[in-house]
């Protein structure tokens, strides 16, 4: 599937971190009220900047991440028989384009299905998206904790994760999640983790786990969650054969 095809997606993917919407709304309203009361331009300028940053996040959630992830997945070599794991899949923004590249393979999505991470986040909603995108035959969903994956060693050829690992507050937990991902990844398999924070630490951990080709790079303005002050980075690695 090409980028244009998936950007015109048929599923419903909600908003990321919906509980944060109240913050920019409150700041914009506060700035407008202060501007009216004081007659000064600065509160209006501040409100406009907050609104601009919020629009970056809205674009990322509704369109940008689909474009970026379709490009990232397109950089991999696919046979169609791969076993893919999406860690913290949410409603399937990465899972579905990965599944669209499969013929005999399967794409497994795991999540704890918490609504605070994504609006309407539920296994039923993700399954409806798989049906809507026409990839249900290649998709499997499970409720599972990323720090204790319910899979055998070396089960997957590709493991992806988008905006999920940072939800683990302690580094020990994040390291455990990465250790589990490496455990279930097959030799020669690829790991791609996009996140707001801790990607430098992710790379350190992946090095310590013996992964090769470990690298980190920014994903550009399409994945700015609040302007350039909150960009997304990608940590990637390959499991040695």
C-alpha cells in the first residue's frame, strides 16, 4: 500500500492523549480573556502561539503519524510472510499499514487498551479498523503488558512501537520492555520504536542487549506534538543473526 492510499484510511483512529486537550484550550481562552481585559496585544499573541502548537499535535495525531509510519515501513524489505508485533498498538495506526504489506504473514497488536492514551482505545475499536481497512485476515489482537510479552522467543520478524514505551515511568520498566522485545525478535529481525522521550536511553539499552545497527533520528515536523519543542525520535536496531 502506498502512502496516499493509507492516508485516505477507512478506519477511525481517534486522538492521542485526549486528556491533554483541556490544557491548550484553557490557555487560549485565558489569553483571549486577558487580552480583552487589558487591551494589550501580548495575551492574544500568546494564545495564538498556544493554538499553533496545539494544531501541530492535532496534525500529528490525525494525519502526520500515518504519513511518517507508512514511509518508515516502506523502507523495510517485505516478503509478505513476516510475523509483525506492534507494542502498544492502540487503534492500529501502525498495525494496519504493516498488515497491509502481508500476504501469508500476520500482524499482532498488543495493548492495555487505556482511554487516557488514545480516545476510544479498545480492542473492539481496533478490530473494527482492521475490518474497515480490509486487513482483518492478517491481524491478531491481544491484551498484554509490554514488560511481559506472552510470546515464545524469536517469534517475530518486525517489531514496531509508536508513542507507547514512554508511558512506562521508570527506566527499569522501559529497559524490561526493550529486553522483552529483543527476546521475541528473530535473528535478522528489525525493531523500530518511535517515542517522545527516552529514545537515547533506548539506544543505550539496545546496545547493551547486543543489538546491531542501533541508531536514532528525528522524524520531522509531521510528528511534532507541540511544535519543535516536543518532537518524536525513532530508535532502530537489528538483531544479529
